[in-house]
């Protein structure tokens, strides 16, 4: 039997609760314990409530996450400008300590050997 999804499990608990309230009016015994109808209804209601609570929490999380992502997209140009400003106006030591920004790395190869290595690697990628 395939594993049930969270939604299917929640629906099963709701169905059991609904059926229990409607049909089961005697004390069922499972193993060595006899349960009252109230105990079973309370237990199933707690399960259903837990599923509903997690669904609401998940929806709230997704909404908050979408809001955060939108805010990050909108603020990306400002953050980029602030980082650039920091590199222009602050010393390496200030950037590392105060802003937790790494020192700038030189762009592009600086030596002839590095350029030759880059050309060899490019040829390998094209042929391979």
C-alpha cells in the first residue's frame, strides 16, 4: 500500500471523527483497553486540530516567505550600491571587521601562465 500524503491522513482523521460521532455509541475495546466514545472523539479531534493548525502555519509561512522574497528583490539595487560604496570608501580592515565583507579579489588572470591555463581549460571543455 502506498504511503498516504499529509492531506490524505488529515482527511482520514476527519472521516473517522465524523463517523465516530454519527455511528459508534458503545465502548469499543482495542486490545486490553476499552475506550469511551468521548475519549476517541477527543483524540481524533486533537489530530484534526493539529492538522488544521499546521496547514494555517504553513500558509502563513508561505505568505511571509513570498513577502520576504519580494522585499529582497526590491531592495537588491540598494544593497548592491551599499556594498559598492563600502568597497570604495572603507579600508580593507574596516570592511572585514565592520561590514563582514571579504577583500576584493582581482578580476581576470594576472599572469601569462594563468591566461595559458585558462585557454587550455577552455579547449578541454569544448573538446570534451
